[in-house]
C-alpha cells in the first residue's frame, strides 16, 4: 500500500495501527467515532467540540486520542471537524445493516429517507444506501448525514452522492 | 461571442449577497451586473472570455489574479483604463477592450494632498493588519489602516472552508465570517480609520504615500506595521497566458466572493493546501475537477484536505507537470506528463485533458515592495517563501518602529498572521506607553502561542526559516 501522503487515501491497517479503530466489543456496543486524522496538524476543534470529553490532545499538534469508552457516537464532532475527517460507524443493530454518519457539503443536499450512492475513500461507487438522519450543524452549516450501508462496508463508505 | 451565465445561484454553504441589479455595456452590448460587485466578475459572469489584447502580439487576456496585481483585466471604463477586478460595478458603465498601451498622461490622478499625521500606519487589511488594528483599537493612538481591495479581510474573504486551529483562534469558523466580524469591529473603533480601495505606493522622505480613486494621501506615521501579504507564483508552460488560466487565489475570489464559477472542467496545478482546498470548493460550486497534478512524488498539503477531494473521485497525480495548453479564445485542452525525480519530463507519458480552466496553485511570494522602501534588512530564505524582512521575535524590523506581520514575513497561515499582527500591535503599545505589565504578559503569551503552533511536523520548513530570519530584540523590549 502506498503512503497516504502519496495517494490521499488512508487504509484500515494504518488507522488500526494509529489506534483509531475500536475493538469488536466496543463496535458491537453502539455507534462510535472513527477519526481519520492521521497527520499531526495544529488543530483541536474536535477536542473542544466533544460534549463527552472523549477526545484529547496534549499539544495542539498531537494526533487526537479517542477514548472509545467515553465516546457515545453522538456525531457532534463530525459536523465540526474542519478536515471532514471524522465519521461515526454503527454495527450494533441486528441484521446486515450498518450505519455511517458523515459530513456533507455538496449539492444536491440529502433528505431523510432519500436514496444515495455510497462512495469509498477514492470516490468509487460501492453500493446504495438510505439516509436515516440528517441535520445541519448550527456553527459550520455542514450537513451531518447518517446513511444505512451493508454492515461490511462501514469502514469503506466515506462519502455519498445524492440522487435526485 | 457566445454569452453564457457563469453565476452560482445555489451553493451548499454560501449565500451570495448581491447588490441591486444594474446594466453595464461591454463593447456596446448590454450585460447584467450587480451594483458594487467586482466589475471583472460581472464581465466574466456574462461569459466574456477576452477582456483585452496584449499591446504587441495581440494575444487575448482575461482575469488572472482578481486582486489588482496582474493587469490582465484592464479595459477602458467610461473612457479611462481601469483594473476592473478591484473596481465596483456601477449602472451604465461603458466598457471597451484595450488592444494597445493606454495613454497614461491623460488620466493622471487628482492630487488632493491631504496630509495625515498619525501614530500608527498599517499597510494591508488582511488578518495580520486587522489584528494589529484590533490591539490598538480603543487606545489613545491614532491609527490609519490602508487596504487596496473592495472588501476588507485580505485572503480571508475568499476562504469558505472551516478553520483549523485552536478555540481561541477562531477554529471552527469560516474565513469570510471572521473577516466580516473584524471589518464590523474596526468600523466601530473611534481611533482607527480604514482607507479601503487605497494603495500604498511608496515611502518617501516626507512620508508614506497612499492613493485611492478620490485622493492622494501623504501619511506621516510614528509607527508602521507592514502587512501586505503575498502574491501568487506563476508557472512557465506553452500558452500560459491564455484566458482560462488563473491563479488559484484569483479563481477563489471569483467563485467565493462574487459567486461566479471560474470554469466547468478544471485542472489544478499544485497540491499544496491552496490547490487542494480550491479543488474542494470547485466541487461545491458545481464544477468538475479533472485532476490535481503535483511535480513532487508526494502531496504537498495536509492529508485531510487531500482526502476530501479523493472521496469524490478527484485524482491527485503526483510526479506530474503541465506542458502546455491549447485553445483559441480560452483554454480547451491541457497536456500533462510524468516527471522523474529531477523534474525531467518522461517522454511518452504525455496525456491530454479536455479542460476549459487551469488553476495555478504553485506557491506564494511575500509582497515586500513597500517594506523594502523603508530600508529594512532583507534576506533570501526559501523556507519562508523567498526574500523576507528580518525581524525580532516582537516583529520589529531592522529599522526602528517599522514592524511586519503575516505572509510578507513568512508564507504561513491566517492563524499565525493574526498572532503576529497582535504581537506587532502590543509591541507598538509598549513602545508608546512604556513597559506595562499587562501588555508584556499578553505579548509573551502570544509569542509562546506562535511557538507552539509551529511545533507540528507540517511546520518544519517555517520553523527552520524562522530561525534564519531573527535578529536580536532591542534592549528596551527586555
Ligand atoms: C486557498 C487558501 C486557503 C487557506 N487556508 C487557511 C486556513 O485554513 N487556515 C489558515 O490559518 N490560513 C489559511 N490560509 C492562509 C492565509 O489566508 C494567509 O496566510 C493569510 O491571509 C495571510 O494574512 P496577511 O494579513 O499576511 O495577508 P493577506 O491576507 O494577503 O492580506 C494583505 C492585504 O494587504 C493588501 N495590500 C498589499 N499591498 C498593499 C498596498 N501596497 N497598499 C494597500 N494594501 C495592500 C492586500 O491586497 C491584502 O488585502 C489560506 C490561504 C489560501 C490562499
Ligand atoms: S461522536 Fe460524540 S462523543 Fe464521540 S468523539 Fe465525537 S463528539 Fe465525542
Ligand atoms: S478537528 Fe478534525 S482535523 Fe482537527 S484535529 Fe480533530 S480530527 Fe483532526
Ligand atoms: S489585476 Fe485584475 S485580474 Fe489581475
């Protein structure tokens, strides 16, 4: 796998090594945030936007540390992160359907129950999903969208294309 | 001439506040415009590709920088040669193309020499200049801030993405919102006078000369903060002067400030943060980004910005360069190719892309014209963007009472530009009012904040360059 600074795409292995992927037990318990902020940059928006103090940094330039036992998967940070680098995944429901919560700032804008095309980290279409929840963050005005996806794609789907 | 409408009417994030609808005339043909918007934006929005012809070879020219620096947008407005990008549109303006060198002497500026004695002159109304003015707001020092644009805020007014950084430093807000906030705040400061659409043109024995449409000012300041920002770098390739080739910042101004789409199918050259961010903003404006190309084997900007466009399928081609473009009135096709480690083109890898726009995001150069006229010591420090003024940790140059801040001191970020602007502001307060504990503490905290901010690996270059640019502090500043 080529380095993410050559491709602009990060792989699951790298995320796991960086401690960004919670273990199976935590994943099954309920929604949880996946941070794809893999480069040390001066930013701490996530740290102060999390209402549950689940994210920390010692120095502003450290990588964010996520305490998965505190993270409720509420998704507040998803709409605030300037890097659009935070996602919430949920594989806790029975059956084959999982959920991904992601930021969205393009037209057309999504609406609840609407069908969307699911895109992976390289913009490839990997299936279709349905919007189960959508709201606009008050501060950033970004849309925060939750879509249903096949359970095995929760770590693959990272964007949507809204079909009109 | 095929006219089309390049305006953006719906945008996922922005709302464009347009003025009253008016009519202007381009070569006799009526076109729609909105009062107060950039005249160049109005002309471009109407689908006009060729603004003027070059004086000798008669090659077509159109907007490139959108901030009054390049001259490509000069046309005759009501008979007078005018840089349309920094001129607000007014009802019934009559615009004619220029295809020779305008007769300069006929249009001499009126010399209304209003002489102004001030305590502080700030050159440039970007984050750095506005920050200095903020610190000085409400004090007993008289301040004049001079900026040459239609709207105050420097680069910030075109930044529609959410800011990084820490809570104290506006993180989570969008750049143009910060600019609006500051612009309002400063307009309410009784001791700060903002001269907008006014250019500082030179430093003389008698004082500093600034020129606006209405008047020529001679300003005699006790202290100066030069915060003139930076200008965009150019790139050499075949037909690089064809309309449709723009600076990334110029395209950003068109699109994000004036709500006009620079093009439909776009090639972005350069994968630094500017190139990556503008690509994302183009997607938001409904354009298609065919590719971002980068000569180095790695993406120059932050990973998070790259990931944002990759997930919508925009390819980032590292080890690639642009060889040339083709087109008659405007870019129709661009040729790119692979390069080896020594940046030599690898034969046989040439590829042509059908695009109507090529945006150059190949770096910025500190705008030091004015600060140099004060006679400050300069040094060539590539890590900071080129020739930069030497400065103390408190932002004073080698010439006493002349301070610098922001991109002209080092190509960096808005956040650091703000911090430097504040530091310069406190330094002036300390000089004017003595070593007050309050000011000294605030200044030390800012110096520390700046240091912490630059401690990230992504700031390695700046850190190195910064060391090379420092001169010892004056003794009085401790
Ligand atoms: C695409 C892009 C994205 C960016 N994203 C971020 C980000 O997310 N976060 C961040 O922190 N930073 C970001 N930056 C960087 C940031 O915008 C700049 O570093 C910052 O604006 C520099 O501030 P400044 O005040 O030094 O200069 P500027 O903002 O360039 O302002 C200088 C002003 O001075 C005026 N001026 C120049 N010469 C004269 C003269 N002779 N007379 C009168 N006026 C004059 C100019 O026209 C301008 O208005 C970004 C930059 C770009 C281009
Ligand atoms: S999802 Fe909610 S709880 Fe988890 S890190 Fe984000 S803001 Fe905090
Ligand atoms: S807010 Fe986003 S970009 Fe900033 S540190 Fe947190 S995850 Fe990274
Ligand atoms: S001077 Fe107007 S586009 Fe450059």
